[in-house]
C-alpha cells in the first residue's frame, strides 16, 4: 500500500442518500484516508441500489489507485452527474477497494454514519 494511503473498516453503519432517497446502507464500508485529502467512505457494491446509478463514459487516473470509472445518480428530481466512482481494477496496494463505490458529497448527496 502507498505510504500515504490507509484503508481500514469504517466503524459502525454508513448510509448514502441522494435526492432524499436512501441508495444504500452498510456495516461493511471501508474508510480510505489519503494524505492531504479528507477521508472517503467506500461502500460495497452489493449494499448499493444499483438501479439508481447510470454508468457514464468518464474515467480518471490516480497514480496510486489506478483508473476510476464513474456513475451518475438518477433521483426523482435531479441527475447527479459523475457523482459515484469506483476502481474496478485498483492497483495492488489498494486492492481492498475493488467492488466498492464512493460518492461525491454535494448538495443533495450525503454520506453519514448512523
């Protein structure tokens, strides 16, 4: 693992909401801490209502984590473009985040510990 990235089980149960709807809840989330950035909660894909998400063509590359793929969140009132990212084939040092999703917290999208 990169010396400035730490991944550990997130304590407690976490929930993600968009447009007022619960997209998922998990007691098996991961907390990724990266030097110089706020921590990010990664939810197991199996704990998220994938019907709310629409895969986009957007990708970005992180030298430490690999290539991220993106989803937009489709809520009743709004589409949150590229608000979800996932590393489907992460680099070896962060392999734990494979099959997990992270959410861009913004107006209308929240990630909270219950």
